[in-house]
C-alpha cells in the first residue's frame, strides 16, 4: 500500500506537478517531505523511517542523487525522474522500479505506482549496487585507428563534428571539412561515445555538442539544428527527443 510518499526534487514547478498528481491519484496518501538536496536527503533518511515510495530527481541542487545511497540506506522502491542523460535512463530501466521522463505524465506516474502495488513489485528489491555500478565512469572511445594507404592513421574524437549514416555506411564529418568512413554502425557508436559529448539526434545523425551552433523551432514540435561549418545540413530532432536534446545542450 502506498501511504507515505517522499518527493526529492529541486525545481518547484516539477515538485508542484508531482504533488498535484499525487493528490488526484492517491488523495489518502501523505507526502512526508519535499527535499531539494543530497544533504537534506541524507539527514532525512538518517532520522526517519522508510517511506512507501520515493520520487527522486537525478540532479539535485548540490549534486547527483546517487551519492545519497553511498551515505545512507535506502530500501524502499524508487521511481527516478529525469529530463536528460540517455545513459542514465538505460541504467534506471534495468535497476529501478521505474523512471519517468520530465515533464512527468500523470498516466505514467499511475502506471509506476501500480508496479509498486502489484505483488511482483512488492517482492522486488531495488538493486542499488547494480545501479551505482552501471553509472560508474566508463571509458569512452577517444580516437579511431583507420586504414590509410599502406598503414593507418588516427582520428581524434574531438575533431569530429558529427557522424551520419548513408546507404548503410557510417561517415564522420571532421572540423577541417574532410569526411572519413567509420567501420561501425550508429548503434554501435552510441555505446562507444561519451553521451555528454554526443547525442543521437535521429536515425541518421549523431552530433557532437560543440558542433551545435543554433536551434530553430520546426513544425510539429521538432527542432532543426544548425551545425558549425555545415549550415546546409538538414538535421532535425523529433518532437519526442526535443526536450531531451535541449536539456543535453543546457547541461
């Protein structure tokens, strides 16, 4: 039974939205607190019993929420909320009860609560060790070694503006205007590239954060991206990814 809910969220607009949804979905439940920082959370969990569920933002006013788990025991179900970071989303999907993309949708919140209330969810333990392990710094690709004449040459990641796929061939556009064929699919590159630096904008493009010059509103909520030194490139971000892309650029 969900009767005590803790909200961990440093943006008032988002916490007010959650409070409104909780009041509509579970009017008899008590919100035991709205916390904004890692320090507040550590103090709260040190002196209070575990709530029925925690709605937890990823980035708080004084750091990432993961450091909370390193300082205090959190044994209750957690629903993570986030507006960015595709790498983190993959980890949450494996290790948490659920994750919700901001702005949180009421129906998605209801579904997440239903998971917790189900018999399967009540016996499922949150694998925080697995979560922390998944989010430890990863060694990402720093360069490519490519065949060249009778030997090889290296291409540094920082020299690449974007990758694109054309006729099932992946190419990299470089700062100097040259192009290089890369022996990996975009799907494979997603796993090799640092998600703080590269974003899978659509099925055809992965773009470097420093290559983005300007965003333009496009029809149906899409975004058109202006790329450094390549103003004629037609790079469009879908409506579903638009907020995530803007949050990625704004971090």
